[in-house]
């Protein structure tokens, strides 16, 4: 990940993109977002996890290859590597059944889209926002609505706390735009600059890393329930500086090891 970050220094918006590279300790395959609003619900979800039968041998072994955009590559805020499953599709089959079971029991937020296992490597949600000049009047433009929806989805999936959203009982809510207290109208406020998560053209970057293998035949060790929002890991690296890629991780609530 260090080398990946360094390769971005020649890209437009290099400072933001290098800060958007995710720490190594946060790399995981997302199955879904859970809503556990009480201690009893957390205990019940843990009990369900512990009751599930582990996948039969052989152990899951995956490789992570290439870069892919969550949305349109010409205007995206995040990039991920896709896991390569075996010929029988064992990993996807197991994960789909796992997601279905937790959704049926009401622990996981229902998702209508097909499961897309991904390991997020870059996400500008975690980098400084950029100022954009908004000239829209009246109703918000279609692009603005789509941008707000995309940012909301990123907040939900990543558990990011910041200007755009806050977490409440495992759910995310996005604050509506506030009108300036000096009495400006909403349309006047829109004509001002406001900050947004950077959307960038990733087409050349995706092409450059098309065949790059980030991880080769790594063993999948466990399935875990984690708190949303990665936390910094205490400790210093060389030269007294926190090592890029080792500074954050998601806190586990419970996990079950794979054989």
C-alpha cells in the first residue's frame, strides 16, 4: 500500500488521493451493514454467528487483483480490488448464504443489490474534501442528488463520522444543508462554494493496475462482526512516525475462525 500511495503523487489531486489510500489494517471483504441497536441485539447476533457451521475444507484461499470503481470510473470516490474465487465459487456461495441468514434474522440491513465482495483500497471519503461552486437554483440538480446519495451510501458502508454524517445505533444519517444564519435563502446559499468528497476520473488508474495482484492465494481466516469506523492503532513506526498502512483497524465484536 505504501508503493500504491507513492504512485499517486503524479496524479491530479495527488495530496487528496494519497491520503485516501486505506490503511492495511482496514482491508476486509464486506458482507453487509448490521443494525444492532441494543446489547441484547448484539448478543443475539453473536450467538447466531457462533451457531453457524464453518465452511467445509479445503480452506478458502483468495487473490486480490486489479482496481475497480464502485460507480462510474470517470467520476468515482472509491476503488477496490476484487477477490478471485475458486472454480466452484465456494467463497461467494458461502458469503451469500451468510448474508441471507443474518438478513432473515433481522440483524443485517436488507440489500436488494447482488453481493459484490470487495476490498476497498482507496476512498476519498477519508481525505480532505474539495470546494465546489454550486450555481443550481430551485430544485437540486440530478447530479447533486446523486452525489448526496453516493456520499450517504459511503457513510453507511464505512462508518465514517465527519461533516457529512453521524452514526446512531449502527445507522447513518446525513444532515441536511443548513441555511446561513444571516438570512440567506436556500438558492443564494447554493451559489456559494461548499465542500464535497472528491470525485475523480479513475479510468487511467484502473487501466494501469488492471492485472496487478495485491494479494496472492491468501487464506481467509475468519468471519467477524466489527464495529463501524476504523480506529487508530497505538504505536509508532520507524523515525517515530506512524507507518502508512498499519495505523488503523476495525474493532471486532466477535469472530469465528475458518478451519
